[in-house]
C-alpha cells in the first residue's frame, strides 16, 4: 500500500502558542487549548517558540505538573516545538514577554499567535499574523483543515 502524497500547496498551519494557552491546556482535557496541544503533538500543526520562552514554559510546567502522564504529554509537546531565533526586536505591547512571543511569531512567519493575553488580542493582527484566542483559532483551523480534506479527497476522486 502506497502512502498518498498531498498535493503541493497544501499548507500545514504554523502557530506560536502563548504560555497561558499551554497552562490552560493541561487543566482541561476537553478544552480548545488541549485540542490545539494535541494537534501540535500529532504534527498536524507546526508550533514555534524562541529558546527563552520554551525554557520558561518547561520550568513552569515542572512546577505545575505532578502527574507523570501529563508530564510525558507536555514533554511530547515541547519536543514538537520548532526553535526560532528572534532577530528583530518588537516593542508594541506593555509586557516585554508578550513582545518576545510576538517576535517569535514574526520570525517563524506564523499564521497565528494563539493567546489569552488581552494586550496581544487587542492587536488582532500584526503584519500577516492573526492574533486570536484558542476558540477562534480552533474554529479557523477546523474550517481550513476541512478545505484541505476536500482538496485531498477531490485529488483522489480525479477532480
């Protein structure tokens, strides 16, 4: 059995996930945040972070997680995150950490920055990056992945 190859042009979504989304994702197995984390772990979505943010996230998760199964899941998430080096300094919002997350989104050419931070959300968009909360992202992701599925199915149907 030959594995089908997706047509060129089918896009894997690229995102930067704010720390608050990761924390919320470990609290509720049925949340949008958890679904996003699961999609990153499975490779359906590409996630990016700078080294400092990823190190901070690892430290926070060590303090928050006592359950070995959750710890393993979070380690799987971190293993899937692509490292990016922030070369451009952005100073748009009050919190320097939020600016660093935005810098990572710009550097990685992310489609979305997924956050619950109101300062970032109030921007709505920065350059070509949509700044959305987890539920907004999940709805858009599902809409786009359905379009991709339709394209893929059409390809095999000869359309």
